[in-house]
């Protein structure tokens, strides 16, 4: 298949190309031009009129629990497919299937299904060794076809629960929270090739050994659901933790730590995340979790290269208001969908998101006033880098996989292409 996207603004990694056009051949982006310089359209090319809207890279979501009534912890191929198809309708073309706190066998079931459906990035070095062209690719994806999910590509798992601090569990079920133990996690890590990132609360016993075991397999490590001190976060960096889950949510700060410490006042996870340049982080940009000033603070200090937008979306995406279960139906936590967000049953505490990434992009833009280029980067190239897939996806550049979203002038999703195949 050959596509020519024309008559709109192309959002490049560092600038807007107005009245630009992009040519896609097979699975890859072949050319990017100003419209006037383009040669005649080759026979058989499908011309896509952007109608003065935008062409942006497909969104990459590092933190997705579910959608369309399903949670990844339902651990069936049907659930995985439905979630990936739902998020693709909101412009997400790659995601990390994210676990919740659950029992051991439920994590194993999740990993088996994830392994069957994920298409992890393959480094160009590996492609060359396999006799390929050296061009980046995703194994098991075919030209002209969507990924095996029929929607967003699963880059791999974000192994999120169960290694959280109990006091920082948020909406995750408390009973199954536990510290990492090698006899257990080595079973999970046997699926290492499809785990892209793993989270742990650094203050737990065994956290360091867990992080080092993940790093040895090339799995990126996050601090999450943690009441660590600044000093514990500094130590965690030296083990190989490079990213912090949903900034400001389910984490310690000076005020929280002060409840247990006398003086001097000390920093916690919030302060450490803002302080260390080499820690990237993410914000749930649904406009319900964080007020404008917190989104602005995160953007100002971390910048578009180290701050990703995430949905943290639960199964209530595209579902009516009402009661749902966060995590596995067997043992998960009851939550509500109300007011375009997830809430605990008392309606007082937040319980993850219910909106797609397109909503996050529009909300971040409206609440922070950040330039469109930066907001798109935080939903594409930056999370792609954090997921270890920025050689393949995350920006409109020649040679990259053609994951593209057509947005109309008010930034609503009109068309979605994954690997050059139209959704
Ligand atoms: Zn969380």
C-alpha cells in the first residue's frame, strides 16, 4: 500500500511543517516534503486529504490497564484485543499492557497472553544479524496488516503491581501486595522478552535485587506506588531505576514524610523526581487527576524530553458511568466511573483514568499552554524512548514505521494508521 497524506500540518519532532505532505510505502515513512516540492503522485497511491488538520505520530501509552469493559488482568486474548482496539480509536498505536496487584497465578496468566500478542521492538542490530535490511521493524507484523491485536501494538508488558508499598497502594487491592522475592519473580522474568518496564517501591526489602535482575534482561525499571525517601530514590537510581510512575499520585513528598519524621524536613519521591534530570516521569493528563499548576510544574521542570503523558486508563474507557472492577474480576477493587474519571466507591479518592490519549493531548494543551510540538512529543517520542522503541516509532521521520494519526483542526481523531495499515 502507498499513501500520500497532504493538505495539512505535519507535526515533526521539533517543529510544525505547514502545508506539508508525507508519503508512506508499505510499513514505512518514505518521504516528508513541503507540498509544493512533491513530484507527481505515483499510480496506485491513496491520497489522504488532511483537510487543513494535523498529521501526528501515533500515540504511545506507557500506562494502560484496560478499556471497552475489559482489564488486561482479565488475561484473555479477547480482552487484550478489545482494549487495544478501543485505545487505537483514541489515537494510541503502541502501548504497554499494564498489570495491577493480583495473585501470582493471575500475573502468570496475564504474561502468557501478553507473550502471544506482543510485538516488541527489534533493534536494527538484531535485524541485521537476522539477515534483514537493518531497517528497524517489529517481528510478527506484516505489511498491510494491523498488529496481532487488531488495534494498538503491544510493545510488551509494564509489570506494575504487586511490588508496591501498602500505604501507597491507591486503588489497587491490598491483600496481594507483597515485596519482591526471587522464587516468585524469576517465573515472571522467564517472560522477560515481552516485559518492557517493571515497577517497584524502592523501600521494599528485595527491591534492589529485583531491579538488578530486570536490568540484566534489558527491562527498564520504574519507582511506583512508593513512600520512599529522597535518599532511597537516590540509591534506586544507582540500581538502575530511570522512571517514576504517575508523578504526584501514590507517592511520598515532604509533607507526607513529616508525619513520621521530626527534623530536618526531608524530600520524598516527588522532590527526587523533580530534582534528578536522569529520572523521567509521566503525568495522567486527564484534567481530573492533576490541576493545571501541577501539569505546568511537571512540564516546566522535566521538559518534553523527560515527561510522558499517560492515560492510566481502566476498563471503563468508552463505557457509561457506573460501577466497575479495577484489576482482575476475581479479587480486583470496586471502583466508579463518574465525571470522566475513576473514583473509589466513596467518591473521594481517585482510581485511575477512563479517557483516551487524544483527550490527554487536548487537555495538556488547554491547561498548560505548552506548544503543540511539545505536547505531541510527550505523547509520542518521549514515551517511545522510555519504552525502548524510539528507533522504530514515536516521530514522523523517514525510515520509521508508519504509525500515524490524522487529527482534525480541533485535534479530534479522524483516521489511524498502524504500520502503514489503516484502522
Ligand atoms: Zn498507579
